[in-house]
C-alpha cells in the first residue's frame, strides 16, 4: 500500500435484533489507516475513496451494487472461507486482490464431520428420542473404524477432514480436479467429475468443495442414485453443490441411509422443506466451523493481513478469482 494513510472500509452486519460486534483490535492499524464502518445500506457512501475493504458481513452481496464507487479499491478481505457470494464478473475482471479466511475453520469443521459420522454410526439421535419416552431399547450400532469415506474437495478443509478421519480409523479417498495416487492426505484422489463411477464404494460421502461453476449441482440425481445402499452423505461445503430435490428423494426412497447437512440451497432452510420431516436427516444451521472464539480468530487473521498490506508485504490467502478459491493442490 503506497499511500501514507490508507482508507479501509469495513462492511458490518446491520442486524439490530442480533448485533454482531465489529472486529476487535482495529486500534492496531488506526495510526496508518482511516477506518470506516459501514452497513450494507451505507456502503455506496462509505466506499468511495477506500483502498481496502473487509467483508465482516461475509454473506452480503452489497458490494456488487456499490461497485461503481470502487475506483481506488485495491484489496478485499472476506471473513469466510467461501467467496462464492462475492465473485461477480466485474470483480473477477478487475485488478483488485481478494483474500479469504482459509485456515480458521478447517479444524472445527473436521471435528464436526467426525462428530456427525460417530453420531450416525452410534445412533445417538435414537438415544435422544428413546429418552423422551423413557424407553430402554437395546440395539447394535455400526463400527466406524474400517469404514470408507470419500471427501469431495481436496483443499485445506477437505485435507483436515481426511487427516481427522484417518486418525479415527476410516479409509479415506479424495475427489478433486486432478486424479492421482500417493497424495499425502488422501492416498488416492479420483476425479470429481467421475463421482458416479466411484460413490458405490463408500460408506460416507463428504462434500467439502468450494462453490464454483464446476461444483454447482455436482452431487446430482445420478450420483445419489449410485451411492452404496445405506450410505451417509455429509454436506459442509455449499448447499447448491447438491441437488436438494434429488437428495430428498434418495433419502426418502433410497439408496441413501442418512444425511448430515450444515448448508442448504436456501438459508435459513425454509419451513416448507421436506428435509425437516425426514427422520434420517440431521440439520445444522450453517455452524460447523463456528466454535467459541471464531470471530476473534477472524479478526486477528484480518489484522495480520492488513499490516502486511499497509507495509507492502505479500498477503496470505490470495484467492484465484477465476477459480474461486486459494490455489493449492486440488
């Protein structure tokens, strides 16, 4: 950042019913940057002249409507791992650098995935249901060690999931853009585009892929019809990666046995969705990565990058705007 004093706009949520605190620690950069707080409604007024933008309200689409005011914008940081709600054509085609929150959510999401696998295998949901009627019902449950898991998406989150599942004794395979053997975390990686040919082998299928044109609708009716009978599908990636009506059909009529879902095509999940009615579905409110202290970790990550930016040093987590994610092995 070559200017002696940068202008940094921070888009904060404007939900008065559930207020979210602004990032902690902004005083660290206030001697070198003019910090402007803005709601989505205020953004067209607060963005002109800004050199940097923090999307603290990371699901907001307000930037596209205010894009005509971004003449001086150089850098955008998104306080989320996924950038699919941000990348409109004008931004993709611009020289503005985009960074994200890769690394903050990897371990919590991996823990959530392992928890979902254990809860389904050990029938925890039925334990809770039986408790409400004081029913003592002995059953046999499923062994997790030795089960086969397919992790779709070989980025940072997918890799952390693979490492955690291997420790728990599962046999893990990856699915990504490039097929290969001897991957450090997955062993074998198959092509995501060939899921239909591979899913029958797996007891658990986990979507950890970013939402891009290539992954939208990736898990479609054909893939779901080909899964192993009784298989468990987990989605912690993005809702539109899964054909939701086809998912409902596969859960209701087979072959799917269970689904643990943290993300949905429409959020909050509409009350009219049949997913609420199915006993073989666990619904989580897009919270798999949100552990105690996550906002503080996001703020610290942003401030580290802001200090790098102000000092003209290389930024962490630079997103390939064409691909839609931070480049790496995939």
